[in-house]
């Protein structure tokens, strides 16, 4: 049996770093990933501080559990923002351009969705701590709608850029039309969710209404908040797992991606955040 010193040495394959400086795309996701990681980390830190404050505050009389609803939205948002910060940090150290584009798309989808959910959570803290006497909730509802529309537009543009960068500006024309059509459909859905009136206030009077009639509308709001929280957590987790799996693919497999995979990733990173944005608009408090 030969000794370890006599074993032949195998020359490793030559690896040429590609940091997106000579590709056909006019954007460098690696150069911006460090700043985006810091932004998501600071954002997650503020959300964590808000969670601690809400937990430490006693729910005032008449709050009706509004602070708990805001807390249910802040918790998955913190998870998503912290995950996006970590994924952006991985992209900052990338040396494979196509892999960095994929990580940047998935991280941006998480950030676009969770940032809007944070604003929706803050809207619930207004009635919880009696800060809704001057139409603040109405302003927050409009702010969430505007932010959701802007996030949907940015995700659409990012998905289009991803398709053209991965396919070296040879994406099929129908894919661009499909992406724009999906973006317009998402934005129209968000407007419909925002225009739909929330459940009415529970009935009041000299005699209290029966429990089913009194708490039916509150149950609807609780259910909507729960749907938003679980959708945010599920979408953030799915995108994070996808980024982890794709980030572990060796560099030799990133020379060229199949077209169906590129189109599927671009469409998924548009529709999944759109689902979170729609549930966030439906989970807003009454104006």
C-alpha cells in the first residue's frame, strides 16, 4: 500500500471568476449586494426592537387585541428581513455572475414583500395604543397600497432584468409580454383588495349583541391577519430554501441555465411576493 506522500496529486480544474463586469447585463448585483445586506439587517433590527416594545407594553383597555395582530405580522417580517440580509451577504461574496443574479432576485422578492407587511403591522399599532384620532389609519391604508404597488413594479422590473441577464439579452418576446402582463395583473389585484371595504365594526347599543353577531367581524379580521402572517412566513421560507439550494450548485453548472427554469424563476419571484402583498392589503385595520 503506497504511503500518503506517494499518492499522485490531482490538478484542480481551472476556475475563472466572473463578477458581472464583462457580461451583457448593465447591472452588477454583486456590487450592490453589500449595501443591500446592511439595509436589510438594519431594517430587521428596527423590526426586532419594535417586537420587544410591543411585547413589553400592556394592551390598553379597548385595544381589542390590535397589538397582538400587529405582533403577528412583525414576527414573520423579522424572519424574512433577516433572511434577506443573509442572502444578500452571500451574493456580495459571489464569483459566479449567473448565480449572483439568482440570489439577488430571490432576496429582492423577500424584501419587497416583507417591507410592506411591516407597514401593515404598524397600522395595527395605531388603534392598539389609541393613536387613531386624526385619520392616521386612513393614511396608513393609503401608504400600504402605494408601497405595495411600488414593490410590485420593482419586482416586475427585477424579473425582466433577471430573464435578460440570464439569457444574455436573448429572452423570447412572449416572456417579456407575459412578465408585464403578470405584473399588471398583480397590481390590479392589489387595487381590488384595497378598494374592497373591510368588515364593519361590531354592533353596539344599550343591549350587547349576541356573541356570534358581535365577534363575527372581529373573527374575519383575525383570520385575515393570520392568513397574511402565514403567507409571509411560507413565501419567505420557500424563497430562502430556493436560494440555498441554487446557491449550492457548483459553478460549472452555471455556464447556461435552461430557458424554462429562467422563465419559471422570474415568474415565481413576481407572483409569490404578489400573494403576500394582496394578503397584507386585506389584513389592514378599519379606517
